[in-house]
């Protein structure tokens, strides 16, 4: 029994925030951002759009792509660090809006690695025979936790959502997956206030502690190393060499991280899908949006080997190898 990706979908807000617009907000410049990150613009949700709105649009599109009805969904997993509320779970809001009354629903938090964690959990339920149809969503409105007075972080992040439908099938499928964590690096990427450690107060708001705080250089080093290591492990488990990968979909944090990791793996730029120039880093949404976009643009054909690899707050990481068996679809 394999988990097979039968449907994909994504949604991004219409509003574009360009590097040139950011020049008006903080002491930065377009050239610095492009050279150091590869990002040119990102999407920002309007005030009335929450994470669940983007997630719902992505979920509807993935279900339609899979030809699956809401009633057939057994489980909904939403990976996010920007849920609508601490509770109820964003996944329960999606269940309600879809009318997916047969589905269990929960959120998971593994920062930018959340979607791969979600795939790993879904795969376990499918291979155990517990569930047949699972919706895995990565969705974020990072603009809500981004400090637009901090040039070190505000140029990096954007909003969006991507979704995948996994179904039980006889043909591969998900060939291998690993998830991992190193909590010793937890302080490198943190939203310091708003939880039980530092509940929201006038002081936490005044100190701007409800925004992402990041030690960029350390995260960068961790990312390059772990992407190579976990990709190699997961490929070995699937009996594949890096040279056999048809398309790699890396987490979209920084073009230099992607370039360094792919160079170490010996995977040329022509086999790497990059969309961070248009969207920036959307945390848990980055990988499913890129996968969905790559599929919609006809970059994947049946029989292709696709490698997903990501890292993020926690620190966490994950990688997955998929044998693609969906016919290419076009926008
Ligand atoms: N515009 C202009 N200058 C800037 C900007 C900016 N937007 N941001 C930083 N600088 C300056 C710094 O202040 C620093 O100046 P200084 O030397 O006078 O102090 C200089 O540029 C160089 O800073 P570095 O931090 O060395 O720049 P670096 O090349 O490392 O790039 C970056 C910084 C882009 C943040 C990089 O480290 C990075 O991408 N790190 C990884 C981040 C990441 O992947 N996060 C993912 C997780 S997100 C999640 O899980 C929610």
C-alpha cells in the first residue's frame, strides 16, 4: 500500500509587496534583497483574509484536482505557525467550511517543515490502513507576525497556502520520507510572546515581541547542511541517487541556501523548482505551493522522481521522495 498524491491546489493573496515598496518602509534596497535572498516580491493578505481563508481555497482546488468529494476525506491536517486562533484548530474551520463531516481534523506546528511533517503523518495513517483519503495543507499569513520595521526579517516573508490530497493506492507513490528536529536550535527562530511563557501584555506589544525573531546566519548554515544530509538519506532509502531526481522542490527561504544545497547534492539548477522570487518564504505553505505550481505548469510527468526537502523553526527538517504518477495538468 502506498500513499499517492492525487490532487494539488494553492492560493495566494492578490496584493503584491515589492522590494521597491519595502525600500519606502525600512532601510533596504532592491539590489541587496535580490542578491542576498533572490526574493523580488511577496504576497500579502488583506485585513479580512486569515490563514483558513487561503487554506480553504487551496483545499477546494486540491479536492477538485483529485476529483474527491469533501465527504470522502478521512483526515484534514493543517500545518501552520499562523493559525486563525490558538483554538479551535484551523483544520476544524476547514472541515466546517468544506462540510467534510467524516474527517478528523488537527493542526500541526513544525514551522517551514510543517507540510513534510504532515505528509509523514498522513502516510502512516494510509499505510496502516486506518484512512484512505487525507487532505494535507500548509498555510500561512506570515505578514501578521512580521515586523515591518525590522529589515533583517521583513524582506523575507509572504502569505499563501498549498494543499495535497493523499489517497491509498497500489502504485507508488510516496517512496520515502524522513522528519527530524534539533530543539537545541529553538532560540534561532522564535515568536517570543503570545504563548504561555510570555502571554500578551502591554509590555510584550511595546517590545515588539509578537513578531518573528531570527538569527539568520545560523539558520542559513543549519539549512544548507541539513538539506543535503536529509535528502541523501531519504534518497538512499528509496534506492535512488541524486542524479536520478527529476525535480527538487526545496523550501523557498533563500536562493543562496537552495543553490548551496543543490550544489552539494550535484543537482543542477535546471532540476530545481524555485518560486521564491515571486512569493518569498511562506513557511509551511512554500513547498506545497511550489509543488502545486510545478504540476500546474507541466513540470512533472508520470514516472518522474520528485524530491521535497525543507527546514525551519524548531529547528526542524524533513525530506520526501515521490514517484510522480499524475498526468500533467495545465493552468
Ligand atoms: N537590507 C539591507 N541590508 C540588510 C538587510 C536588508 N533587508 N537585512 C540585513 N542587512 C544587513 C545586516 O544588517 C548586515 O549588516 P551589518 O554587517 O552592518 O550588521 C548585513 O546586511 C549582512 O547581514 P547578514 O545577516 O550577514 O546577511 P546574510 O547574507 O546572512 O543574509 C539572511 C541575511 C537573508 C537573513 C540570511 O541569513 C538568510 O536567509 N538566513 C536564513 C533565514 C531562513 O531561512 N529562515 C527560514 C526560517 S523561517 C520560519 O521557520 C518561519
